[in-house]
């Protein structure tokens, strides 16, 4: 199976690097700046589960992409999705499978509209990653799970083939028959963690130390209500686990959105928070009643407005 990894950033570089080390047929689709880094330094990952140094990671830029791939793993930021689809469009054939690892849900419809719904799988990853100024990928915890599945939940021959190619590649690859449920659950967690740590500019532990537990749990409850309204009620054990992780005293956990804010970078506020609000169904809510989600959204949108003003 020929695999195209769209981007060699933190997520794409990590999972692509593991697949390369396992002998899979992997090519990275990259922009000129990242191509220069790979040519100069190779693909470098620092991980508590084992470092990766791949001196000659196969890569290509969009103008040179002239062949169809079997599996495309999409790891871009949500605000780059349109540009990414333009870049990898030449690699999509009738039987190509697209495995997106973006947060939220809106990208599934956009991918299905641009290509074909049958091309699109469900997917998510549970891992904490960052990149330093040199382009080295930093694995910040000891979790490296990638879950995937047919959106219908069916165990098809093609998803079994994907399972085979991702298995035993140095990360926890999990075939799921309820991937959409799991994506909604992760979305609720990410919206809460990113919303709280991004809006407060602080770690979970710092927020909890400031008597913020009730606010954190209220935000999680608002997200869970939206998921339930969409038909994806958070499972009780999952919700309990989220609540524990999001209220742990002394926790240093932050979302990647906060790290992006701290480096004055763009953030996925529309895809993670804005789209969650757009799916809210609350006919009894007064227009002058702001929820925690509303306040978080305003805070993060204000950051974006200030960033653009200062750049302009």
C-alpha cells in the first residue's frame, strides 16, 4: 500500500516516521521550507518511546505530485484544509482512502464534497507533540495512539487492508467500529482543554489551583450536551476519564492551541470552538445569556483579531 502523508509537521512527521522505520512505502507531501529542512537535517523525532533519525525521508512538493496513492494520511491544521486538498488532489483516485487526523467533525463533509464521500475514513490520534525551531518533532508524553475506521462502522476489506499496513509500526494503531463516536468524544475533550488552557493562558493545573474546576466541568458539560444533541452521547466511563484528566491538581497539561498562542501563530478556533457552537441546539437560550463556550470563543477570536492587527 502506497501511503502519502500530507505534511511532515508534528503529527504527520511522527506517524510517518514510525511507518518509514517499519518499512512501509511512505512519501511526505511538503512545502518548500519543510523540504529544505528534510534535505538538510532529515526527519528527526525526539520521543520517550524511541527517537527517529531518518536522513533521507522521501518527500515531494505539490507541483511534482503526479501519481495516485492508496492511502492519504491528512495531518494539517484545520485552517489549512483547503490548501491541503488542492495540494494532494492529484494523488486521489477512485479507490484512494483519505484518513484525516484533524480535530472536530467539519472536515469530513468538506473532504467528501471535494472528492467523494466514499474516499473518506474517520480517524483521530491521541498524542502530545510539538516542534522546535529547527524542525525537530518533540513527543511530549508516552501515548501514541492512532484510531481509524469506516464512517459507517463496517468491517470492509479495505479497512482491513489499512489495519494491516498500520499494524506493528511503532505506535498503537486501533481499528474502530465506532470511530465517529470516538471523534465526537475527542472533540468534546479538545474543545474543553483547548478552550480552558487557551482562554486562560495557563495549564490545567494552574486553572484548578485558581478555583477553576467548576468552570472546566461546566465547559465540558456544554460540549457534551451538544454531542448528545447530535446523537453521540459521551459514554459514562469516557466522561469520567475526561473529568479526572481536566481537574487534576498540579497537571501541566496544555492544549496545542495554547502553544500556538504563545508563539503568536494561527489557531483552530473556528474548527474546534466555533463549529461546536454552530451545532448547538438550545431554543430556550436567551440571546443575552453567554455560555462558557461563548466566552471562550470571544476570547480566542479576540486573540486572532489582535494577532492579525499587529501583523498588518
